[in-house]
């Protein structure tokens, strides 16, 4: 199924607005409570909630700029430390999810960086009862760039439409927009996306960029 750039942009905007609605809504509610609250202890608690919501909103915006926008500078490479910070900011507050960073490259080409971030967002939602997410990227002896994510936990869930959008590129909806972007970036570079599991409490995601093509 073909989707126009305008339609895809609209679907992606819907996804981003959905993800930002909760922390920004919490900011609005906190400000309303703070305006009416006179008890010093409760006002302090309101301020703590406001700070948490503001931090969550800022972390999501920073992540989205790298994952979907033109952030990362004007060059063709994105510093792996910036990617690590974005992933930690988005997923690090989930105390039930342990993160492992196994990216050996000092920097990644922008298409590969966006693929890694979007896969991290998708894979980070899979361990619904908590678990671990390991994120790795390295070059093979032939020069191909291989990105692998391993999610593990007591219960792993991956939406069937998200899986299909990753591997086949369809369906394209607001929920699958990030997966569709991964598929497009990888296949346009001549690579492939793979998803295995969940099996024995493990779910694997892989994306390969051939040598000299986006990697």
C-alpha cells in the first residue's frame, strides 16, 4: 500500500501528539492544582509533579527530534553518545526496564540512527511487566552495519500490525508510523528488517544496512 508523504506526515504527527498528550496534560493539571492549593506540603508535591512532567516532556521531544526530525547536526553522522542519551531519556524513567547499551560504533549514519531509535521505542514497549532491553550496533567484516535489539521479560507483547509494518511496510497507521519509517529507511538502503519471537521470553529485532548504503 502506497502512502503519500503528506499522509504519512499526518499519521506521524498524530502519533507524536498522542505520546506527548499525557505529560503535557499532567503539566496543565498540576498548574491548575497549584493555583488553588495553599498547603505548603501539597504545593511542594505539586512542584515535584510539575518537574517530573516537564522532564518527561523534554526527554520525549529530544528523542522525537532525533528519531523523526532533522536533528543531529548538518553532517551525515550522529554521535552514538547523543543516541544513548535520547534512548535513556525516553526509557530510563521506566524503573521496571533495564537498559543495556552495546553500540560499538562512535557514530551512526542518520538513516541508521533513526532506525535504531525507532526500534528502541518499539522494543521498549514490548516487556509489559518489565524486563531488559539490550541495544547493539556493529559493522560486520564485510562492512555492513547491523543493528540488533533484544527485549526480554516475563511477558512480551508486539502488536501484529506493528510487526507487519516493520517487515512488510504495511499497514500504515498512526500506531504503525514508526515501524513503517524503519521499513522504508532500511529497504531504501537495500537492507532488511527482521523480527523473531517472542519466544522463551525473548524478542529480537534486527536491521542490516549493506556496506556503503546508509551505513
